[in-house]
């Protein structure tokens, strides 16, 4: 699946998630971001245009290097210092309490060891830091959730490791983060099995 995963899939996702509905959700979700920010899974850099003026520097970790020329152009236009590392989120190379914010948008679905990645998120946040998330996941509707479970093996192949049935809020809480705000809604013009959204802000607990 090399050509599919490296070119066709990221091209499709960049087109879909670069659409106006998705971009508006990014803009709203990222408003609380400030200071030094760590982004988990930056993909093709679609968040870059939506970080507010209060962000001083952006650090990104992602195992994949997708559409590099397009990403470089978006970094150049961002107007803030950007540092990238080709790493997974399960073992972050940063000191404890390093970041004012950690950001994840449509990323938690693909991380193999999500529990570990969120524990690492908690570790690198400052005591007053915030975790900003905008993710799709398991539906509260039982019928939809059953279809998500049935189709998830196919989704993992077609979506390059994406899981559609993760209970995002439960994973966040189990990692020692306290959710301050959680909005649940359905993404417009998106099949319900893939469009159940968890958007919110969490902080370190304890």
C-alpha cells in the first residue's frame, strides 16, 4: 500500500479535511492555543493557518511525512517557528512540563497505543497546560456504534490505521486528564459512522 498510503490517501484527506466545514471547526477548536504548542500528528499541516497570535512556537510529531512540498509551503506561510520530528506520540522526546498546550485534530484515531500517547501528553503539559482535541470517534447511538464495530477492520485498511469506534473522552480521562469542556456533534455532509465528533479542552489532573 506504499503509493496509496504515501500519495493517494493523503491527497484525498487533504482535499476532504481542507474543506470549509472542517476548516471552520479547526479555527474554533484552536482558539485557546497559546505559548509553546505541541501538535500530535500534523498530517499535511492543515492546522497551521488557524493558530492564533498567542502561539509562540509550534512543535510537531508524526511518524509519516505526507505531501512534503505542500507541507513546506504551509510551514513557510505560518509566520511562527515550526519544529518537526518524525516520531510517534507514544514516547515524546521532551521534558516533563514543557508545553503550554498539546493539540490533536483527527489524529487519536490512528495512534496504535493511544493510552500511552495520552499519558505522554499529560506528562509534557505544564501544570496549568491544556490539551486541545478535535476528533472523530464512537457514536452514542447504539445502532451507529454497532456499524462502526462491524466496519472498523475495513476502515483500518482503507484509512491507513484509522479507527472509527474509539471512545475518545474515555481514553482522555483514563490517561489522567480532566475534561473541562466537551462538545459532541455530527460533522456536516459526512457519513455518521465517520462524522461523530468529540471537540474539547482537557487539563492535567493532580
